[in-house]
C-alpha cells in the first residue's frame, strides 16, 4: 500500500529529473540534422523530426528544449525571489509585531485584493513585456501569499511550549529561529515553494500565450503554444505539444508538493 | 462587532479597493507609451491634424480632469468611444459582457454541483481507491493550463469527432440550445479548473469535519450514514465551501480570459487582450474595471460567507 501511495510521487520525480536534464543539455543535445534541418511548416511526428516542426519548419523538440530553459529559469527565479521576500517580511512581521506587522499586513491585503491578471496585463501594456518586468510583476503578485503563510506559521510555532522553554533557557532569537522554528516549518514551506513555482509557470505561460509574456524572438513554452495555435485548424497537434509539456511539469511539481503535505499531515490547497 | 457592521465595513473596504483599481487602471493606461492620436492617424499626417485630434479626444486636458469626466460618464452608462473604430464602447461592451457572463454561468452550473458531490464522495471514502482516483484527477486538472485543456478538447471533440464547432462564435439572434452547444467546449474548459479547486477544498473541509468529536458522538448514537453526512457534516462545512466557491469564481477571471482567446469567443477577456495590443484606452478601462469589480465583489462575498458561517470570526482579536 505504501508503494502504491508513493507511486505518483516517484513517477513525477523521475519525469521532472528527465525534463531538467533535457532542458539543461539544451538544443545542442539534439542531433544536428534534426536541429538544423528546416522542414515544412507543421510536419507531423516523424523519424527526422520526432515531435514534428513548428510554424516556420523548425524542429519542435529542439525548440522545446530551448524554450524550456527560459520558461523554467523564469519560473524558478520567481519562486525563489517571492519566497525570499515573503519569508523575510513574514518573519519580520511575526517577530516584531505591532506597527510593522500592521503596516505589512495591510499592504499585503491591498495587493491581494487586486485581480492578478488585470494587474499583470496593465503593467505589461504600460512598460512593455520584458523579462525584468515579468519577474517583478510575478514576485509582487506571489510574495503576499508566502508572507501570509510564513507569518501564520511563525506565530503558531512561536507560541508552542518548546519555544517558551528555549526562551526561558535564555536562548537568543536567532538560535530559536534556526533550531526550534525552522525544522517545524520546513515541510509546509517547501510545499509552498513548489506551489509558487507552479503558479509562476502557469501564469507566465498564460501571459505568453496571450502575447503579453516573454517577447517573441525568444522561444518559451507559452509563446510556442500561441505561435503554433493556427495548426489546430488543419487538424495538426503542434500547439498541444508545448502545452502538454507545461501541463506535465506543473502536474509533477504539484504531485510532489501534495505528497509532502500529506506526508506531514497538513492539507494542500492546490494552486492559487 | 455585529454582523451588519462587519459587512458594512468590508463593503467600504471593497469600494475603496475598487477606487484604487479604477485609479490604477486609468493612470496605467495613461502611461502606455505612444500617442493615441498618432496611432489613429498613422504615419503620414501633419502636426496640425494630430493636434486637432488630440483636442477632439480631450488629450490636451490634465489626467485627473479626464479621469473625473470619464468616471462621471461611466456612472451614467457612457463608456466613451473606442479609439480605433470610433464606435461607442457601451453597446459592444454590453453584448460581450453578456457573452462572458453566459460562459461563466454555464461553467459554474456544470462544475459546482459535480465538484461538491465528488469532494463529498472523496472525503467519505478517504484513502480508498475512489478517493485516490478523484484526488489524482483533480490535482491533474488544477495543474493543467486552460489552453492545454482547451486545445485537447478542440482537437479531439471538435476536429476528430466533429461533435462541436471549432470556433465558438455566437451571434445575438442565436437560439438558446444552439448557444449551449456552441459554448460547451469553452464551458467545460473553464469548469475543469474551477471545479477541481472547489472539489479539493470540499474534500479537505469535510474530512476535517468528519474527524470532530460530535461526528463520533452521532455515529455512536446510531445516526445513519446519510444523515451523518448531510445533517452533521455538510451543514458545518457550508461556510468554508461557500467561501471557496466565491474565491473560485473570482479565480475564474484569469481562466476566462485565456479560454476566450483559445476558442475565439466574443467576450470581454478576448476584447481586453486585443485592445491592449491596439492601445484602445476606453475599451481597456471598461473591461479592466468590470473584471476588477467582479473580483472585488466575489472576494467580499467570500468573506461574508465565512463570517456568517462562523460567528467566532465576528470578534477578531
């Protein structure tokens, strides 16, 4: 039964590792004939072009590997950055309390009251879509969620008896944070990091799909779906390939987060 | 704090948020690079023509002046003119808003009852094969971007099997059943995401309610399984579920924009994305503000549902 329970997580982990290796190896890993050979637009799956070709006849697999670099790098960067911001400010609010806590919490309330997509579309329309703009928008949209979680977790753990005991023993704040609070917060935080990654991946891909994300000459998965969308009108699967890769990566990461959360007895909420 | 007091305070906050959104939108649209007058007239025009059009569009007036004029107009149902087509925004907006609402309502009706029922079943058969299958399925749908679900449905059900039209275009004098058929694929696409979200929360809430002592008490008392679920568990989970339904509907705003683009459905989302590229201020304002207002109102409803269901929240520390 335990084996069955862990099966989806194991499959996900292996899949993610494969995707990571493939994307890190990049387009150079694809045989040159396949990578450089220009075929007809939207060829189907074939021996030369395994996944077919895109709207300009470029090899879809090579393009996927190239696009994966930017898509996954951006999603990872956003997840790590918003995590750092949320963690820092959340701890600050929980430990200092008072005016700092009130101010930060209000700020977070306001940010979360704004509809994320409308905000993103507006900012992109204003400043043009470039990679720094996308990263900043996503970090602003995502870090409030990390902030709330960290603040709640820290406040909950800080009132536990073992923390009081450590305090009475005369341990310093940093010692308490590192030795008592951190180990108890690790699982929910790692799960949250995974969820932030999924959110960033899906949001970024959606923006690119709408033509408001990673600017065109650069290949990225959401943009590839957009470029290849007309192929569907001819009954060709070209846009489904990059879309399926996004779906697969998102599902695998969610699966692992879900496993972590169930394993630690806390309930996950999925994305959002 | 009394319940009406609480609701009044939260409503005031919602109105304030809405004002912030309106100001942000207007200010943001102002900052979009490029001169609308020049965009409309194209390249080969005299400076005089551009200046005249700027006056006609009232671009020579200060921003705040135009903001208040626009807000006053909008309050009376005058949304200004599309800068590109020159047609008033109002009628197009009304038609597209109706289409978007139709799609959202359709998706909600398809997904919510099913999601809550499946969530209940998963919670009742916790950790059994049934629960595992439902959970895996919902995790998958929550992870899939709308364009993936949409294109797979399109390619299988519309292209290969020909059961549904490829383009979900609708026109005003289309019959109701025809419309339902046309909009089925986009509605299913939207349902997947919203439904999976509600399903997961329903399952989590019911599971935690079923662990409470009063449920054990009821069980020992010999209450039937059915009455246990409906009279004891579900009643106490209604608050959190209502809360998440409102939040899921708010979340649908992101989904609906992408879905409308996938199916080239003539709704507000597709119009807004289109207008951003074309720099059409009044259209962006009208769409952005209506999405913003929907989001704020649904969030407000979610809060009210939570407070109504859980009186303890009326006394925040």
